[in-house]
């Protein structure tokens, strides 16, 4: 319950908090984080977990009970290594960092953000050293988001993915086919965007009786209670894709949260398996569902009703090509499906260098720009469109970015497995039937919570280890006919 109250303070901070209130909010969150840490690491809790991990009870316990003890023990053994003062300072700095980041991004002022990022990195190194690791500092932080994963393993997977993405993107760039990019930059009134986004989110399964949609600087999803899931988006009248696909993305997170068992809220069986699994849901509902032709066969008439001035002269085929157009771009959350993972790989590499102190914070903007030129062939004109675009580092979320790409790989493999069981999903989407996929995911992923490590859960559903091949195959099947290659 205390953790859910902390989450509520975080939601309010990023949606409603007056700027002048940030300093005291940092103290509120620091105090609450310290109290939660104190309770989680109490000696008697460790004693109870040790007792429950062996003996007759463990043999008679249910799967849920064994999973609860196993996972809480893993968390306890990590948390007890962290001084309460460090936990409080990390929480305090996260709130301060996010507020500084909002203003630095708005004014394109990296120098304003630099001291805060340097302080955050010092704290994250201290945290990693306290937690301990097998191979490198980054492993200690990756464990918070993808338990059991190792940096070297993730680097191999993402390296193999990059090796296939680069020639694919280059081949698309050389094709004669080009979508009409100007379509998505026409005038899409914000009120109509909000109405249409809510309509689509509800249709794919986000329950507005158990959740709500609000506006923020950087979209996110958070669960504040068993029946209280909040998603957010941001609107741009001249950028239809930003809010619509951002809302679908956060709805995917929300559908996962709403699919978890409410009677196990706060315990492992009622929690997400990992951030990679969570991102598989946001990316699946955003891309494999929301950018499919079947989805728009059903939704395009409604889109034309909501935006008659922008879409009345645009055919379904033109629109589908437009929302699936591939072109290197600067902003990660606006990136197309093919280039998105290149954005993630850049951040994954940079944050390791920052954490290892082989890259100084003052040199970060130049390093960022160089990697964008090397990987995507473009260079940001300013830091607001470069190193300042993401909120994650301001919040101390080092180790998080890799889970986006892991999520993309999981999503493609899950979608393939679902089609083996359910038949052609696009035909179902074209008829407005999204329940079969959601119910399949609920049974096989959502309601199983964190009773297994993410890699084991995914392999039990997918039937094979994680691989980049299904994602590459999906991209080629979709993009080849659009681009005529």
C-alpha cells in the first residue's frame, strides 16, 4: 500500500504538480521511499523468508506461494545491501531530476541538466557497487528491470539485431516507393485526437472504469491500485502519429496491468514478469496491432469521421503506407518500427559508457550526435532533439532502455505464437475483434504474473529462446510489399 501511495505521488508529479511544489515533493518521496525500504529490509522479514524457503512448508505450498517467497527473497537480498540514506537520496534526486529535465528540454539547455545528471550517475554507481554484480556495473542495474539478464547477453542479442536492421533500412531507403509524409502533418484538432485515441484504446481493451488517460511531457503508465491504472499521452495538432500511437503504446502497458490478478496486487503473482515483458505488450498493441492493415480496415472510417479535413482525400492504402513509412528520425518515441531499435542501441551503449565513467557527462551531447550520425545517418540540430529528449536518465532509470528492444523481440515472437493458436489475427482486427488476442495474452502471460523468470515465461509461451529473427521477418513481410522490394 505504501508503494502504491509512492506511485500516486509520482503520477501527480508528472501530470499535475505545480513547478514550485517540486522541492517539497522530492522530500515527500524521499521520506516515503525510506520508510518502504525500512519495512522491506526489516531483519524479521529476512528471517521469515529464510524459514519459508525450506522445510515442510515449501513442499506443501502452492505455485503462487512458492513464487511469492522466491521472488520476495531475491528482492530482500538485494534491498538489504542498500543503505537507507542512499535509497532516500536516489528518490529525492529522481524527483528533482525530472523537474530540471522538463525545463532543460523546454529551453534546450543541457548545461542546466548536466550537474543533476552527474549527481545521478554518482548515486547509480554507488547503488551498483552496493548491490554487487557478476561481470560489470551495468548488470546490477539491469537486474532491477530484467531479472536474470546479463549485459553481455543483451549486447549480443542487440548486436545481431543491428546487423540485420542496418541493411534492411538501407534497402528501403533505396527503393522508389515513398509514403506521403505530409498527410500525418496536416491539421488534426487536439479534441478530436483525444476522442479518437480513447475510442481506439477502449476497443483494444483498456478499461476506463479501472483507469484514465491524462496529458504529460513524456508519456508513461503506472498502476496505483488493483483497479486504478493511469496512462498518459501528449498531443501535437500537426503530428497525428505522436499521440495516437503513443496512446496505443501506453494502453498496451495498461492492458497488461489490468490483466494482472487483483487479489495478488503488490505480490509477485500479481506483478509484471519484467520490463521486457511489459514492453512487449506496449510495442505489440502499438505496432503489430495498431499499425496493421487489418486494424485500419476497421478504424479508418472512424478516423475519417474524426478528421474529415485531413483524411477525406487519403485512401486506406495511402494511410497505411504513411503510418508504416521508414525514415531515420531524431525522436525515439516517434521513430518507425524498423529504425526504433537503433535508437535503443545508441542509449544502451551510451549509458554503459557513462556508468563506467569512460564517457564524461560534459561530452555526452557530442557522443550522442556522433552515434546518431553513425547509426542513422542524421545529426540533431540541438540538444532538445538529441540528448535531452528522454526522461529516463533524469529519473535515474539506468538499465531500463534495453528492455524496449527486448520487448520488441518478445512481441514478435508472442504474436507469431498467438497466430499459431488463433489463426490470422489481421482478419480478426479487420472485423473489430481484438478480444481473442487479449484473452490469449491474459491467460498465457498476464495472469501468470511473476511466478517465473521472464526468460522462462516467454520460452514457455513462445516455445523457443529469445531471438531477433521473428522481428526481422515481421518487418520484411510488412514493409516489403509497401516499398515494392
